């Protein structure tokens, strides 16, 4: 597998479409995972390392500057359908910290 780069733009829609954050990520063929850099509209940033664990589940460790030993929290994304996703945050001890439901808007 070769390295591939992707970009995803996320918007907040509360009456008006507003940029929220941009994810730039790539498949790291050497390590066999996905690495991402998130840049928020307010200037904050984050880095993450992830894997697809099933066809519909994506697990990510949110880390400091791509260092896997510095996990800040964990995320699980479950894609129920092409238009529905559940995002769950976990603390480093795997305690559920929050859950969000997303629906695709045309």
C-alpha cells in the first residue's frame, strides 16, 4: 500500500454554515495506520493516530505532536449508514466521556 493524503472540512450548521475544523490525514504504509492533523478555525490544533478496526468502526488516539506515548483521549467513530455517524470520546482509562450523533446535511 502506498501513502495517500486526504483532506476533510467540517462545518458547524446552526442557521449558518460556519467553518469548524479541517482534517488533513494520510495512510502511513510503513506503520500501517492513519495519521491526522486537525486545524480548528480558532487556531487550535491536534494530532491523532488511528485505525479502522471493522468496516464501520474507526478508533483514534488523540496525541501530542504524533507521539503515540502521549495519548490525551481516545475517539471511536461508528458509521451506521453513509449519512449517520456516532462519535464517542473516551478518557485515557477508557471511561466514556461523551457521545455525539451526526447526520449528513445536503
